[in-house]
């Protein structure tokens, strides 16, 4: 059933998918980053530091969290507000 507006036309309905906001975590799941880094090391035989950096980038892309914010949370410099 459609609802008519004042002029008798059907209303325009646009389905929007809004991007996820920054994940509301008190602390990011370090387990996810460690597990991803281990898998990258095994799959591509890359250096541990590089694998951790790539895993952190993947996590920030996945959760839409800014990389700088993630870095601050990992270091414990900033409390979640």
C-alpha cells in the first residue's frame, strides 16, 4: 500500500546505506590484529613488523576507524570518550 502526498504523487523513497561510524570499542581487539598478522606472515613470508602494520591497517579499514586513532588506542595514550 502506497501513501499519496498532497499533490497526489507517490513519495520518492531512496534507500540509503550509511557508512559505519567508528567502532565503539573501549579497546580494539588485539587478538584480531595478532591473528591477522600471523596469517599474513605465514601466507606471504613477510617481516613481523610489516605484518602487524598491515593487520592494523586492515582492522582500521574494516571498522572504519582512523589509523591514528587506532594507533593511540593500541599504545594506550587515549581513553575512549
